[in-house]
């Protein structure tokens, strides 16, 4: 005889939960919002070049999330000709996950050469060497002409990608790497030509 009240109670709980999910869906609340978050030019990491081009490239390569956040860090800023350090990073997050990481640092060796197997990358025109794949883009940018030949190593790594075609993703990552390279070249007070076009 007690089974009927328990079944009624269980049915009521299921009905309330179902109603709650239905309202959330109808109101567009997460995870049912379906709207892609906006990537505003002003919110994008300045270390990516801070242009509308960076926001466009991010929209192209990133997965759809209800919101995006940007964490721009300058760990070491070159202050004069004797300073041999420069290091920045940009973390792009969405949906509780890291979606993209971009770094720039002053180095005396070729980081780009070790970035990936040659069969996985496509070269593009920028700096002394530039390569891209569907997962990352990297540029080895001349920085110092005088004294030790220092370079900037700029790497943009896509941790989670959207639905764009491989060629679009490569183009987007290459564009982001170019913007980050130009920004780093200016901020690191480089005297060698960057050999990078925006």
C-alpha cells in the first residue's frame, strides 16, 4: 500500500526536475544557451597584437563557448640594451577550459625547428622561420643585431579547436602568431628588422 505514495513522490520529483530543465532550455540558460559568447576586440590579449584581426582569427579557430576570458601576462619586459630577457603569455579560456595559449620569449636558439615533425607543418613567410599546423603556429623573429644574435620565439598553441576546416585553422593561427610577433618585436625594443608583415 505504501508503494503508491512513493511512486507519486518520485513522479513529482521527476516532473519538477523536468520542468526546471525545460525552463532553463526555454530561457537560454547554460548549458542550453546555444549563443556563442562574443570575442570583443578590446578584451583580446594585447600581446596578440590587440587588433581586430586577432579577434577575427580567434573567432575562426576557437570552439563555440558561451563566454571567453583572456589572461595577458608580461613576466619579463626588456628594459634596455643590456637586458636579454623578454617573456609574455596569453591564455584564452572558455567553458572552464584553456582553449589557446600564446607565448613570446627572447631566446638564443631555434625553438621553431623543434616545434613539430616537418611532415605535420606548413611553412609561411615571417621572421627567419615560420611554421603552422592545425594545432599551432610558431615564428622565429630576429630581435638583436648588435651583440649576441637574440631572437624572439613566438608560439601560438590551440588546445581545443572549433569546427573550421584545417586550412582556415592554419591561417587563423598564423595570423595570431604574426600579430604576437609584431607586438613582441616592438615591446622587446628589437633593433633587427622583424621581417613580419601584419
